[in-house]
């Protein structure tokens, strides 16, 4: 089976560019694709708040729900702000695009770098948390968590490589099963609570000897819970993926996302407090809560199953937005242009593959540990939130329009709130891993600027403006590089003689005895073409060839030297591995040499 056949089985048949409009998303499928990241945070955001408060002890756990309410208010502010962004940028209002148009190049690069980092972390955290959900229900799988994480990322990547609409179909069912399951959990758990069946809260054992309850620790718990907001910006990034009217559909999806997210997050936080659930090693808070509400029933395992699915598939939001953001950066020449190319299935394949590899690397490095990854999380997205909303304030002051003072105030409130949260996250998580993101962002910006400078230099040097008319070369030397006399060599000799009657063969001698036999066969089959034999006492082919080229070019610096490489091509791709790659090494050695043209003359084998 050929590589192309395997590719077709995994990814499907190519989709014509003309069919791009048919790949658009409706509200239900769009919610499944763009909201799964934000909704999945319900599975771990409450636990992250409790983990910090446990450093104090049982007395501090009562603060978990007030902190969750504060985060719920923040969710409402951010959702309202981004609805204004969608209204102003119906063509797609991601933080990078909005910041570039309103605050300029460097703030937009900060936003772009922050989002790229956050998308990679989103995949790693979501998949790790999803596997943690299933290993909580089936402890025997815990030793294989890293392998399961890698498989999860690979499955999502393949789903996205198949194209936008197919990935939506693949991920819609788990998203809505998750919503239904958690509504059932919160509803039935709430009924038990009101009936008095929740039971008293067990007193947790303080971690680390018990710390004092300080404002800093409360802010640290708040910043950990703010992971619940990651993914909200995905809808505004992906407005072009919706069916017309794109902006209206996207605003409806974002509003639904905000309402559902607040309901689920506050519901889980309230039930965790009511049932006295606290984080323990080897089992998530949501798993404990579901076990308390449903017992060891099929419903418990169903909850864990759909939690695992939504968490693993939540990474799909990043797989939808990372490649799209990378394509914007590539079109602006800040990262390699290959990221702007669509694959056979109209997906930005290069971005999907790179995101998968980076995420797998993080999961292996941190051994699939969610709590080790969380401190790196959320800082980047809140930096992009702040820049995006600040950009929108300037947008309203520049463009005005109907109701612009209210809209500017709304976005200003969002910028202030998210800016304060970004500062809190940076301060409270700096020593716990956030410093990595703080160091990485300027490095990425420097890389963006370097890539852009290279593309600008290339554009200037390739410009035909002011260029003098081309002059034909003063001379032309044609060299046929041969290593043996065989049928594959004969077409190369004919081609070289057609280029120049003075063409000559070049042979690098490794074994003198073999050279004598070669010269006899050359005289018989080369039709009188002169032969130059280069001695190579150290058995190198490229070294003597480069020295000979130096000599030829010194004799006439204005000439063009054409190297003709005979090369036989096996009938099957795997057979190529059985032969040396001398021609490839020679082409690599001559790639950066001025005045030299290298051309292959293939001879195709039949079997």
C-alpha cells in the first residue's frame, strides 16, 4: 500500500477549493468545535481553586464558591466584550488581527505569541485532564497515562486534518453528551443537597503544614480558577468558519457558551462545597462528586467517560484556532509561509501537525501531569484578552458609530478586568512555572521579527524595480558527474552534449584499481567525451569536486557551470532506501554556491 493510499484512508479524498463555502459551520456544530475548550475547563477549574485553598486547611474551603462567583462575573464581562469584537470584525476578530489594526505591530506580536503558547498548553492540559478522568475511574490505566495522552492528541490531529466540517461532526456528539451529563449531575446533586442527603464536609488534612490565609493565597486560588476562561476567544477568532450571516451566528454561539459555562462552573463549585469534596491523589474532584451523587452506578462511569471525551476533544478548539492564527502570522511574513497553505482537505495542515508535535512534547516532558501544566496556563490568554479589548476601545474612538460610548466602556471594562487578572496570574504563578511563559514570549517576538526581516530582505533583493537587463554568461562549462558506467548514465551524457559540445565527464577516484576498469568502459560507451579523474585519498566525493569547481571558476569567473547528475529512480519508494544518496549530498553541497547549476537526469527502473 502506497503512502498516498494510507493518506486517503486516514484523511479522506481531497476537497476542491470551490467547495470551501460548503465546509462552513452552523450554530450547533460551531458550538461543538469552538466551545469545547471553554466548557471542558469545568472539569478541572474548581479543583484548581480547592488545591490552593487546601494549603490553609478546612477553614479556607468555604472561599471556593465566592471565588467561583467572582470568576463567573469575569466570564460575563469577557463574553460581553468579545461580542462587541465580533460586531466590529465580522471577518474574524482574533486578538492578533484586532491588535495589529489598532495598536500596531509589536503589541499584535505579543498577542499572537501569547495565544500560540496558550493554544499549545490548552491541548496539553485538556488531554492530560481527560486521561486523568478516565484513570480516576479505571486506576489500572494510570501507569499508561502518557501513552494514552499521545494517542489522544494523534486522534484529534487526524480528525482535524480531515477538514473543518468533518471534525465538527466528529466532536459534536461528545460535546452535547457532556452538557447533558453535567446538567444531570448538577440537577440531581442539587436535589440531594436540598433533601439533606449531601452529608457533612470531611475535614481535609492541611498540605505543607498549614499556611496562613492571606490575600496573596486567595488571589493565587482565583488565578488558578481563571483557567475556566481559556477558550472564550476562540469564537471571535473563528467567525469566518460560520455560515452567513457569520457575525450574527458567532455572537449567538458566544452568548450560549458564556451562559452554559457560568451555569456549569458555578454548579460544580457549589456541589463540591455542599458534598465536602476535596482534591485527593489519584482521583479528580469531579470523579469524587459523581461518585457521591450516583454511587458506583453506570451513570458514574458515563459521567467519567464523557468527561474524558470532552477534555480530550477540547483540544480541538486549539486545533481549530492555532492553525488559523499561524496562517495570519504567515501571511504577514512573521513565521514561515508554509503555515498559510491549505492541505488537501482545506485545513491548515502544517499548523495542525506542528501543534500536535509541540503538545505531545509537553505531555511527555511533564508526564501527563495536569497540576504541573496548569501554572503555565492562562497567562498567555489573559495577555491576549487585555490587548484585544484595549484595541477595541481605540477602535470605537476611531470609528465611532451607533452607541459607541457604551461599547467603548464595555470593552474598556473588559480590558481593565483582564489586565488585572493577567497581572495577578503573573505575580502569583511566576515561581510556579509562569516564568517560562514570561521568558518565552519575548523570544518568540524576536523570532517573528527576524523572520519578517528575512522576508523583507528577500523581497528587496528579488524586486525587478531598477534591475539592469540580464546579460548572457560569458562562458558555459558542463560537467557530467559519474560514478559508474551503466544505462542510467547514457541519457545524462546525451543531455550534457546537447547543452555544450565541450562537455566533459568527472569521476572521483576512491580505488585506483576500479578507476582503470572504469576508464576502459568509459572510452567504449561515452562517445568520445573527455574524462577528468579527481584523486580522493580520503574517499570523499564532495571534497575533490568542490576543489575542481574552484579551479574551473577561477579560470573564467563570469561563466556558468552546469553539473549534470545521472540518477536512476527505483520503481518503488522503499527501494530508494537500499541505495546510497550521493546525488542528494552533492546537491546539498552545491546549493549555496554561486554560478553553479545542478540538474538531474533521471533513469526510471521498471521493477
